């Protein structure tokens, strides 16, 4: 069967180069006579895999030496708990921009005080709220954001003010899609299953000094950044194969694409193509504030729920799958992460044009 164009928001499509390389190494990785799936995480062979993955990530993101890189489990959702457990001593300021910040707020409130600085909930999270330094709590420890909002298709183009406070950012659906200055953040986390690889591993990047904030005697070991850092992400058995696959994605970005700067050029081209067509269309519309549009997740609607259903069904027949929008917003959503080729976006646009011609007024 011919491969489809998979526009899933996550787990998402992966680079074919990565899948093919992993397939070639499935039974015998690097002449070890075994699969990475079977390999002891305590072996020298596996240590080389995780060390290489970290080194590639540090090069790709220009991560300074005074930041720790962790490969953890539990998805981005566990970070809604680990962040406050490790960093919050008084209060957290959170900007509510969608489903994932709503969930983070709920988990934070179980552990301490939360100030929702601003929210775009009243307009179905169709924009990024702009805040000022004076909007923040005087005694908050950090400002928490979700930088790219997968469901609603919004993206921070500028980081919020946070003078005198740490900045914590969920980059699950935009990490490595564009260059960023890591030093502007105190902690970054990202679930892998959108832009990095298969589900099962979450990457956390944090300043070394943050490891000593929490009282380690009161913190469960599995929820301690310091414990995981001290053990090189191997306090317990890590998600070995997922880390290997993420490492291959880093290799693809570095050696095949040519780095994050080149990846950004491709991503901007894909996003512009799709938004330009939607903006010119008489049938389809994107309801996100233009200045806040995501480059990774593009929601769109026809305005008729039954026509949306028809679009999703016919798109699947045409080899364009997982295009249905989240139930909270309806319509359609095209997730065009790093691994989605330009050809996939072209195929989607061609199908949209055909559908509009056949179903438009």
C-alpha cells in the first residue's frame, strides 16, 4: 500500500529517512547482533546512543553547558506535576492559551497557588493574550506558557515579559521547528510524539541551578529532576527505543536537512502555502488571529459541520488522513510538523481546491 500523508497532531508522521534507517537496524544495530529494543540500558552500546542523541540536540539547539538535558517518561502531562514540585516555592503565573495550559493549571493547583495572568478562553483560544510585566504576581516563582497550541493553532511569536522570574515553556509541538535562544528560558519540556519521534520519551532542558530548588528529602525520587540528572536519565530503565528514534531524528535534522535554520525555511514555506490558499478560499477559513498563527498546526473550517465531515471522509479516500479537527473546535486541522514534506502540503492544497470546486457555491 502506498504511504498516506498523515496530518495527525500526535503521534505524528516521522521522517521516512528515520524510519528506513531504523528498519535497516532493527535486527542488528551497529553489528551488536541485536535490536536496540533488546539492548541493556546499562551497556556501552546503549550509553553511546543516548550520549550521541544528547550531543546532537545540544548542537542543534546550541544548549549551553550550564543547562541539563534529560530524557524522561510520562509525556508532557507529567511535567504539569514535575515542574511545580521542583520549582514552585510560592506561586506560579500561567498564561492560559488552550487545552494543555488548562490541564497544567489544574495540576499546579493541587500543589500550590496559581495566578492565571491572562486567558483567551472567551474567544475559543484563537489568539495569544498580550501581557505586561505588571500583570505578573509579585511573589510568583515562574511564568508558564505553552508556546505552540496544537489544538487551536496559535503560537507565541514573542516571549512574555518575566523579569525577575523563571520562564517555563511547553515546546512539545514546536521544538526544533525554528531556532530559539535557549538562554531566554529556564526550563523547556517537550513530549516527543509531535516533532521529535515516537511517543514514550519527554525531553526536559533546564538550568543546572534549578536542580537545587526543591527539598530532595520530601520529593519522590522519580519526580526529581536532580535525581534524574545525577543518574544521566537512567535512574530507572529509560524508554530506550524511543530515545534511539529521537536520536535518529536529530541526525536527520543535522545531516540531511542541514540544521534548524534550514528546517525553519521549509516550515515557513509549508505554512505560507497553506495559509495563503485558505485566505484566498471562498469555502475554507482559519479563525486564528493572523499575527498568532502557528506554523505547525493549521485549523480550518467550511462553516458547515456536515460539509466538514464530508471533507474528512473524502480526504481519507485520497490518502490524506488524520485531518479531522479537535472536538473542541471542530472542522479540520493540518499538523505540518518537521517531518511533513512539502509534497504533502501540496497534495492537501490540491485536494482542498478540488473539494471547493465541487462543493463551493
